[in-house]
C-alpha cells in the first residue's frame, strides 16, 4: 500500500530544513577573501589609515603645567569648548578635579582628528606643555574579521528567511527555524554594534589632558604648608616627648637603684 503523499512531502521539507540549518551553522568557515574582502576594501578606503592599509585608532596624552589658580577655570574652558563643539564634534568622556595644596585636573575627550591640536592649544594657553605621548592601535584585522562575520550572518539570515516563507513546514520545524532566526539576528546586531565601535575609534581620536600646578609653586606650597603646620607639629612632638618620658622614667629609677646597690656592694668588698 502506498504511503500518503502529504507525509512524504513533509519529510522532504524536514530534511531540507535540517540541511539549511546545518549549512548556516557551518558557514562561519567561509574564508575572509570571499565573504569579507569587499567590505574590508570599502572600510579601508573610507578610514584614516596609512599607505599600507592600516586602520589606526589614535590616543593622545598631554600634560600641562599652569598656575594653581588657573587650573579650575581651564578645566571649565575645556569642557565648554567640547560641549559646544568649538573645534568640531567632541564627546567628553571624563572630567575630574582635585583641590587642596596640589590641585590637579583631568579631562578625557573623543573628538575629530582636526580638533586635537586646537584643543591642546587651548589647554596649554598661558602654561607649559610637559610630557606628550601618542599611541596608535591597528584595527585592520579586527575590522576585517567583523566585516566577515556580519556578511556571514546576513547570508545565514537570508537562507533561514527563505525557508520561513514556505507554508508547509511542520510545527516542530517552524519552532526550530524561529529559534535559529532569533539567534542569528541577535548575533548580527551584536556584530554591527562592535563594528560601529571600531569605526568610531578609527574616525575619531582620544585625547587625555592632565592639568597640574607649576613645579616652583608646588615647592613654595610645601614650605608654606610646613609653616602652617608648625603649631600642630610642635604639639605632636611635645606629646610624644611626654609619653616617652613617662615610659622611660620607671626604667631610669630602677637603673639608679640597681647602680646604688652594686656600688655599695663593691665598697664593702674593698673594706673587707
């Protein structure tokens, strides 16, 4: 007796669905030359890289010495210039300030490459630029791998959605297909967010400005602090001397008594 055609058709679609899921799961083994070469070439052409195709993410650190009274206003001027985008797009990532005898301030910003030098000039106005360092990280391989991953996930989504469009799948197949589509969509969104972060690091640069008081002012500040602390230092020294005297007085008395006894015994032996 011949089996029903409906069961045979459902079986063929089930096998096809399993094959599609297997291909999608194994598609990460595709080479970067096929899946990511075009995307990487476009990224390299648009990025601020060097002649060798490197995609560089720059980080700058600058130290500035200022008069102590100018540190807080200068930090505020840097923050205002960044928030107003005076030199171009700018994002203030961190700003901190410490007061006291040795005031300091620190600002971390991410901005367009053309805005780096004007912002450094603003920070160093009326001051002395001390140490300055620049660090670059090549993200070419990371960008290429990310582009390859996004292409792979896009192709996987297209294959899965093609099977989802069929109306004769079983309930179990539809559930498995929906779970796989949701997982692939989540992976693709995560890869897209990671790629956007890489692109931001390449298209913009990180600048850290350290504001400190001048060395001469710090020396005078230490002398002034010593004079201001003279009374408290004298009080602490006096208290310590009193405690030491109270601690050593019984030992001194015991030593005197022992010396007197030994001296008396020595005299008695001489007379005898």
